[in-house]
C-alpha cells in the first residue's frame, strides 16, 4: 500500500514522502491517526496545501522558541544542596531540580528539555542547555550553592 506522509516519522520518512507500507500498518495506524494519506492524485494536492500551512506554523513556532531562548539566556538559577567534606555534594544536581527551579522563575518547561553535559557533583557555576525547539537551544547559568 502506498501512502503519503503528513508528518515526519523516523522509521519511514519526512512530510510529503510517498512510501510503501504494509496494508495493516497503513489502515490501522497511519491513516486513523492522520499521519498519512492513501497515495491518490487528490491526496497530493491536499498535502501540498498542508505543507504550505505547516511551513507557516513551523516558522511561527521557531520565532516563539527564539524569543523564549532569549529570555532564558538572561536567567540564572540557584540550586541549594547539602555538602559533605571538601564541598562535594551528596548525589548530583538533576534535570528535575533545574526544571523545578525554572518553574519557580515562571518558565513552564519540561525537565526532559534540560540538557546537562556532565553530571554536576560539586559547588560552582555551570552552564546548562535548555532545548526549547529542535533547532534552538538556550544556555542558562546554574549556581550550585551550599544549603
């Protein structure tokens, strides 16, 4: 069965690709969830119209993400932690802790968007990435301080 993809699907392809799938997968998964159309002449025209609208939507989302990233660049947060000997903290600073601190600052972000390059296991100032959009990442300063 040939279908035209309406959304990017990692295992199949990108928007607008005509792909061959098994009939069960197409009829029971892709088409009911509106991930794809059956490949007909009219479907191609409808998809081109959707692509035009999708391009506008993506551009709008990107502008919003860049605006949010600019706001996040100005933010610095403090994470109070318990420390032991030689200022080593118990455990490490997690994405959950950073996400909660951002929520307290008024940013409604999911902890899964926080990208810590290396585990934070001592006091200090760290630069942490926040993935606002697939192509936009903001850096915030995280101060890990003694409780």
